[in-house]
């Protein structure tokens, strides 16, 4: 880009960074909520996986 457009680039950079940050925060927040919801189910899932795929199966 030419020098004239430098300030436009700066503004665009700032806007995209802000959007990126907001999106990241939103995603992290959503993941946190989903993880809290799944916390109860996860133990159940882990138990099933351990029963199905035990380390002994991998060795044999």
C-alpha cells in the first residue's frame, strides 16, 4: 500500500483486532458454559470409554 493509505490500514487493523478479541472472548465464554453443562455427563462418558478401551487392549 502507498503511504497515503497508511492510516486506513491502521484503522482496519484495529477494527479487525477488536472483532477478533470479541469473537475469542465469546467463544471462550460459550465453551465455558458448555463445559459446565457437560461436566456431569463427562464423568459418565469417561467411564464408558475406560470400560470399552482399556490400556490392556492397546498392548495386546
